[in-house]
C-alpha cells in the first residue's frame, strides 16, 4: 500500500543530517496544511560527501518496485517455511525501499519475491480516527507479517482513498472492513495476533490481497475503473516495456 500522503504535493526535498543520521526532509502540502516530513530510514551508516552521492547509494540499496502489468503481481505467494538470515535481509531491504518510496506498506510480491510476507509502518499522525484519536496506540511499528491470515473482521465497513506503490500516482476509494484480527509469524519466528482498526486494518487487507495476487484495482468501483482506464493502460505499457 499506499503513498503515505495521498493527494499530497511534495514542494521541496533535501537531505539533512541530524545527530549523524541521514534523513530526507520533504516539505509537503496536504490539503490546506503544510508540514515537514523526515523520512526515517536505515541509511545512517552511509558516509557521503554530497547529496547526489547519497541518492546514488539509496538507489543502489533499494529494491525496485514491480508496477502494474508485471505478471508477478498476479501470482500467489508461497508460505514461508522458516525465518532465515536471507529473510531478515529481504525485510531490511523492503523496509528501506518502502521508506524511500514513502509508502506505508509493501508486500514481497511488489519487489518480485514469492514469500508470503509483507511489512507495514503507519506513522502516528495517520493512525487517527475522525475525532483525531489514535486508532492503534499500543501497536509498535514497523510490523513484519509472515504467513499472515485474517481470522475475524467487523461488519462495519470503511470507505477511503487508497494508493499502492505498484500504481504510482493512482488513487481510488476502496471499501474495507473497519477492524480485523490477524495472526502471523514475526521476524523472530514467534506466532503473533493483532487487533487492528482504521488505516492499519485497511493496510493489512490491502497487503494480504497482494499475497493472493489481488490488486486494489480489483476492489474499486467499476465507474472509477473506467475513469482510470487510460492511466492503467499507460502504466501497463510502461511496465511491459521495462520488463
Ligand atoms: Zn499495494
């Protein structure tokens, strides 16, 4: 899932160094508000002399995102049999990629892998209900979901804008359950359960769909799909050309 700030505009971006850690500082306009986002990422060990060198390093470290039209996005992911060092490495690289792309969720399929695994990091400022109250205050981010399942859900539905890193620049309203219970294995190999609401519940449903080869275009209204038809066609063409 998800551009972190759907319908936002990045007005300026610079690389800053704070207490020996490297961040990308973006000045973002979202609705009528302006704010500055510091992207949290695991690049602090990089020693760089200038911004362009840093950007080259970031590009080299990040996995590339498979976009709509890449057949891997329609495949079914395969159960993870054990939490290996390779899996730790994959998760580390997926987190770097997700933060670099300003996403809040990423499934292994989106970086061309088959593991039944996704990651989510919802920032506190987006984890709010309509009264600005935190939806999931006790849940620590990021969360690594290995072999995840939804075991229960509310009858209540939420309708809201969704995006996807595999569909750059494309957003649409999608209906999702408002609350879900999920079970999964964490990166230490421990079985976990979780009760999620709001955007976190939405992200879990979105990412779990990826593992079954289902995409958010399959969940949007047919009217919306018609309005996005030419954008989707263009994206598929670009993807196929790059494969
Ligand atoms: Zn997605």
